[in-house]
C-alpha cells in the first residue's frame, strides 16, 4: 500500500463484506456524508443507515452499511456494521417491496415504537434501493 491508497475493510459480525485498497470512499455518518481520501486526518465516527461508495481505479462500488462505526488512521479504514451488502447482490424487487411495506406501516401506526421501527425499516429499504441503482 502506498500513501496514494486507503486499505478499507467493511466487516459484519458474520463476514468481511469488502476488503481492498481503494482511492477514496464516501459514507453516511450521523453528522452527514463524509469523504475520505488518502492521508486524511484520523477520524472515528458513528455511521447512519446508508450507502458507502467506494472508488477504486475510477470505478465505484456501492455497499449498504446499516449503521455502525468507522475508524480511519494511517490510510487504514475499518467499518464495523451489523449489516452490509454489496449493491450488486441486492434484490431490487425485494428492496422495493420492503420500502412499500415500511411506508404503509409508517402511515398506519400511531404507537411511537412501531413508528420508530417503520422509520428504520424505511431507511434500510432506501439504502438498498440506492445501492442497487448506484445512487449516492
């Protein structure tokens, strides 16, 4: 690895979803979307449910990251998340169905906990649809 690349690893409790040297990556934190390039200052951040866009040789890869934490130091980044999926592996039809179900639940519920669960399900569905459509 040179100082022109970042060693990125995206890990769930079950597997390593992505590992490799990249030119840059962009991810959604609780404070907003951030981009990291080689030689960025060290940072640790809490992640939002969203999409991580990885750039390698000018080719983007889209990966859902369903919350978690990201740590970057010395051109090495680790994202620890409960769920991560490569956009190319997501079934877009199922993601759209999940979106519609979550939207319907959100509209029909008044219980705070049910609303919160529906909002989280909606965010996850949106992240999956965005990753399959390569929207970031």
